[in-house]
């Protein structure tokens, strides 16, 4: 009986850092050989540049840096693991065409390159901007096993899978950079099982880990048997090397069953995505930590818990900035949470600044009634304070507005929207509550009163969010249909919502594109985040209706 | 002898406003028939949705709205101009595929549709995200002339032009939405002449007019004879209907010479682009006017002139916000310019707010040295004042940072970067001077001292821009090579620049992507604006070098 040990390298490359990623790849091969006796090591898609490299691909120097990296890998891995077949993703220009490639290295030589055939160019993906599709399968034989190499979208498309099987693949080996969204892990397993069964071959799926701007990769690399069952499932949200042993019998090559890490529940998965996105943004950008405004409300409270889970309490600093409309309990709850989590905490009342602005503007505003201008002013004073602390102390401001607010513009541009990163940007308010409850069920991190009291921006006397918006359950249900579903106002009304609510909400969404365009990036966790995912004109004459 | 009157409808559709654009098209056909006896009216690319409609194309209701529009056009134009052939651009889903179409209407019936074959998916273009390419030519015969219909990129690509000629076209009729950049008008005429000569057919090029977010369309619709000379050139930067008469002789169909508006000089063209971009953004968004900070420096001074030229002095309001470091001459020059241009003008000293912030932050900052935090604070106080005026009075804040500053991050996020639109966003500082001089040569609009004194941000005592940056001639030359040219640091040094300057500049460009990501949109006038044109990761491990 023949066998083959394949190691899935589920790692977190840094976009643009070709030298660093190359060094990490070499080290992973060394470890895979020594620890697991790897015959084959498989990395994720575009590992050497990280994913997505975006317009870095257009830089003149990109190709020569990659050539240097490939030469270095060949030379060093030949010394470390001359008999290990390495399959790794990188971009490359071949015959004047740029491709998304998977290269195959053995014994100091690059033995072949596969060019991705199915290029995603929807949602957050722009691969047609950079790449031309390949047309040929690549089968590499090693220790008697024929590996059919594929890249990410090839698997979703399907045709390249059949082509690879027809070309003689014993095992389908796929390199992926598959961004997380809430339903993705289960969706993947259903689809991959179908693909494996369709061609009756086992399938290896290696995914990346980590956050890159708005994207987050969840890992969960997989090996499926030819009948579609999961033989091995790597952990989610953790880097690591995951070995799997294949053996050949009369039926062909099949993987042995190995570790099967559990699929996570929705709340846990989502929470891990937010923690990972924030942590990688802060660490990869080189910030010492984060500073954030703590209002006593649920968004900042959940954001603080996420920041502490991502970075540890010593790297998180909270500031309460009360004004006349800030409730006593808001101040008490903020202080209480800061104490619970052990983060740095300061109180800076904003009245002196608000009064100075009001006095300066008095002449210009004379005769004009108070309106949201005065509310925005409070929020902007807080933004300026946070940015000053950020600038002085090298801490990134963490923004805390949720997706429901970003959608309808219930946020102040240059006020509570200031900051470098927003963990909650793609999390609807109803999910903010679910996450807060889930997090507290693990270990208390958020004072219960923060969760139970009615939400308020506290920018005017006795203000509640429900004064100007439908309740969040209704709001979020309308938003999901409008944003994720691209449904018209009338179609949403037909689905059972109040006409006034629907028109109010869809008008607000359209009108506030300008705010979102200047918002910080944040983790995308739905099928339609406010980022690369949803490209809307700011100047927009579309009117709601049918 | 046969003849044919073709009218080029060089108009300014509003993105998303299908009903409004449809009404404008119907009215244009009526006018073209009555005023010019049009046999054929040609509109620009995607006229019914405006260009680019972006993700509005994904809305469920898009197709039914377009079907309604097509039905309305057929019905109304049949009454107004039953013998006029109308050729107009719109998107449409046919057999499950979305195409970028040109439809042909005559006598109340849609006679044919051409699907664009060459889809641009580079620079600012994302057409592969939305459209699938057509493969067939479309030739429409009207009054004995065979019109070969093409759309924009088809012309740049070339193959569809040859295909159309081979299919029997007498006249190539092209619908375009061709965004302006500085060298584009001359580039177009060179290319179109080549295409006309290649197939020995006359060529009609109809372009759109107006600003849409970061894009601006310059018009300049053209008719070329088969030997490539320009027979008719419509005005730049103006909407209008431009007739051209074709006649047939033994050699085939040829246009008669008509009006040939001049090509514009670089400064005039660029200035018009900035005025058009700003005007359309403000007007199409429904703002009453603009408010802006006037510092006595050249960027805000040129921006004020642009705003007045775009909107008239009554819709422009300027605010001088002096602090201890604001020179007397800055205040004098700002007041002088406001007087010259007749705009509203206020002075709001910022010391009270700066002092209130400083006192509030004193404890938190105790023991820490002064740094750029204090400079940013001044800038942010000004931002908050402008936003308060904006909110209270319904005026959009016009931002004034130029491309050199945006590139190296010489600007304060949430400070001088606040605002809805930035006319100078894609204008290098050296071009700011060229434009200021050109504008003053037409009619004085900028005090000469503003142009002649050394530039300073005036955020610290005796500060000059040259304290922290290379001179703007050197800076801009490095930036052009790095941004437009995608050259490496070492390649720029080889081209003759100082090592220290080059490394300082390229590091600043890379490090400041986060600021640009939150910057307001502005008019794109180069081949690589900071918008859809240049898609960079914020978290980025790319290191400058070879």
C-alpha cells in the first residue's frame, strides 16, 4: 500500500510583504517536514503577496520581487526538504499575461505552474482587473499520486474540477483565499461535497487565516473523501499546520480520518471574525493599541470587549466624554465596564469645548433654530478629543457604529465616525445584542444594564433611537432586504412592512452614501458589506418605488 | 445625391434618474427634429441610467424601469418624430446576460440592439463586474445609409471597428462616456483618425458632458471623414445638439464640414474640468451652495475662484479662521479675495476652542512633548466650525487639499480634509500654480501675493511646507513617477532624484493610504486619481526599494 502525507499550511500572510511571506513559507515547509514528515505542503492562494494585493500588482517591481522569492524558495527548500513537494500561490506574468498561479516546487526546481481559470469579479472581488484566466489543468505526480491543482473560484465554478478529474487527478488540491461571511463555512462544505462526489475524488481545501482591511479569512481548511464526507477539518481562526495521510487501495487514493474541529455557532463565528479583523488591522499596521470612546451604550461596550479580546486590556484605552445629556447610569456603566475589563479609563467632560464653539458660532447662527447641528457638534468634539489622544499616544481610534446606523446615516461624520477601524461596521444592531449576550455567556464583559436599557445617542434631552427610526428589529429586516437583497421599496412593502417605514429607510440609505464613503474600513461579515462589496454612486438620482 | 442629417446629442444625464433621462432624451429628439431636421439622433453611452450606474445595475427594479423607459420613448417619439432614427445607450438583461447596449428606435419600434463587445475593466472602469460582452456587429440602414453601431471601448479596442466595416457599415456611429483626463482630447483624435483611415469610413463620436462623483465628461463630440480629418467638433464642457450633414457620392458617404470648436489649452481644459466637476456635484446633490475655509494660501484661494466660477458668488461662503500662527498678510489676502469675488465672508478666531481642548487634554498629556497633535488640533477645530456652518445652512463644505498633499498625507484627517467634494484632489501643487496664473490672466481672481509667497500650513511658528517636504517641483516629479508610473524607489533615483527625497516621499505615499481612503471625492483629471483609479491596501507590507 502506498501512502502520502500532505500538510495544509493554514497561515496568515501579510499583503505586500513578499520577503516576509517567503520566509514564513520556507519555515513552514521545514516544520512540516520535521514535525509531520510531509511529502506535500500546500499553501493558500496568492500566499507570497497576501490576498488581495490589489494595485500592488501593477507596480513595476512586483515581478522581479516574485522571481527573487521563487529562486530563494527553490534554493532553501532544496536544502531543508528536497523530497517534499511544495504547492504555493502567487501572481506572475507569463508570456505577457498576468495570472493567479499555483507553483509546484520539488528538489530545488519549479516543476510546473497552474493558472487559475475561474476569476471572481463580483462582490468584493476584482480579479478581472488584474488577471487573465488560464485554460489548462495541471496534474503533478508525486509518490505515485496524481495531484490535480486548482485555485479557489475554480472550485465554485465547477468546470475546472471536472477538467482536472478528466486529466487524471487522483486527489484535487485547492489553494484558497476565501473570505468569511456568516453562512460561508456551511456553504463551502455543501458545495465541496458536491464537487468531490461529482468526480469521485478526494478534495483538499487550504484556506488562509487573518484580516486584511475589510476582509477576514477564517481558515477551517478541509479534506473531503470522494463521497463528500469531511475527513479532516482544521481549526477556524487559528494559524497552523494540519497534516493528513492519504493511502492508496484498490479504489484509489483516500484520506485517513484525522482531526475534525467543530463548526462554530453563528455568534461565536461572527465574534471571532470581529476579533481577528481588529487584531490584524491594529497589529499589521503597527499601532501600540486602541483608544475608543465609551458611552455607556451597547455598541461601544461590545466594541470594548472585542478590543480587549483582540489585544489584551493593556493595549486598550477608553474615554468617557459626558455632556449635559449623558445619563448618570451611562457614566456608571462605562466606568464599571472599564473596571471589569481592566482597561485604561479617563473621563473628559466636553462642555468647555461645546460652549466655546457655540459662542464662536453665535453671531453666524443668530436667528436660526437649534437642530441636529448642535447634536453633531457634541459628537465632533468627542471625535477631536479621541484623535488628539490617538496622535499623541500612537493608539488607533476604534470606531463603534454598527451596520444599521451606517446604513441610515445615524452617525456623525467626523464625530463618532472618526477612527481607523470599525469592528461592528457590518454587524446589524439586532446582531450587536446577540453578540453581547453570547459574549457575556462565556464570561461577563458587558454590564447587563447596557444590554437591557433602550438605546440612545444621548445628544439631546431624553433622546431615544426609536424617536427617529423604526425599532431595530423592523429596521434591520428592511435593511437586509434593501441592502443584501437589492429589493425595491414596493417589493419590501409587499413582503409585509409598513409603507412609511420602508420609504423612510430606503431614502436614508441612498442619501447617506456620502457618509459611508468617508467611513473607516471594518470587518465584512455579510454578503454585502459597505466597502468593496457595494459600489454606489454618491450623486444618485434613483428614486425609491417599484 | 442622397443625404442624411445626423444630430449628436451631447448631454448630461443624471446617474440613476431613468425617468428624468428618458424625458431629456425625448425632448432632445423633438428639438433635433424641429431645429435641425434630424434623420438620426445619437446619444451617449448608457444615457438612460447615466454613466457609471455602478451597483444600481444590481437592483431588482432596474430592468423593469428600463423597459418602461423604452416603451415610453417608443410611444412618444413616434408622435414627435416618426421618421427619425434614434440611437441611445442603456443597460439591459437579454437571455439572462446583462449587456451594455445601444438601442435603435424608429417609428415607434425598437429595431435592434447592439451589445458592447470591448468592456473596459482597468483604471476607473469596472465593466466586467456588470456586463457580458456582445459578439455581433449591428448595421442599421436608414435613408440608404448603413450605420455601424459601436460603443466607446469598441473604438479603442479596434477589432469591433473592423468587424463593423466588414459587415458593410458606411458610417461608424459610436456612443461614448469617455471620462476626461488631461491628455485625453488629443489622444482621442489621434486614435479615431487611425480607426477611420484603417477602414476608410467616416466616424461619429458622441460623448457625454458633466460630472459624476470623481468622473467628469468633457463632450467634444466629433465627426471624422474617412481619411481621418475632423469635419465637426462640438464644444467642450457644454451640453448641446450638434448637427452634421452626410451626403453620398461615388466614393460613399461623407460628412460635410461643419463647426469645429477649438481644442483647449491644458490649463483651460483642466480648469473647466474642475469647475464642471464641482458644479455638477453640488447641483446634482441639491446643495444650496458651498462653504469653505479661506486661509490666505493658494489652494483655498484657487478653490474659491473655482467655486465662484462654478456656482456664482451668491452660493459661495468663505470663512477665515485665524490662530496665533496665521500671518497678518494671510488674513488681509483672504479678506481681499472675498471682496474681489463678492462672496460671503466671516472671520472666526479659533483660540477659544483650541484652548478649551488643550486644557481638557492637559492631564492626559502631562509630561508629553508638543508634536503634530497640537497642529492637527487647530486644523480639526476649523473642520468642526465649517461642518457646523454646513449643517446649519445647507452648504456643502468644499475641501481644498491638492494631489501632492493627498499623496504624502500633508493634511489633517477630520481637519482640513473635511468636506463633500474636493476640486483640487487630483491636481498637483505645481499645477495649482499654473491654474492660478491662468485664471488670473483671464480676469484677476486671486491676489498676486497669494501666488508669490512661499506656501505654509501656518500650524506652527514660521512654518513652511519646504521644512518637511522637498520643493514642490521635485516632490511632484517624484510623485508622478511613483503614482502614475508605478516606478520603484530605486528606478526613480536612477532617473535622477536624491535618494533621501525619494525614500521619504514613497514611504509617505504608502503610509497615508488610510487618510486618502476617508477623503472626500474629487475630480479625476490624471490617469491615476486617488479614487476608483488606484486601489491600494491600507494594511500593506510592501517596502520601498527595487
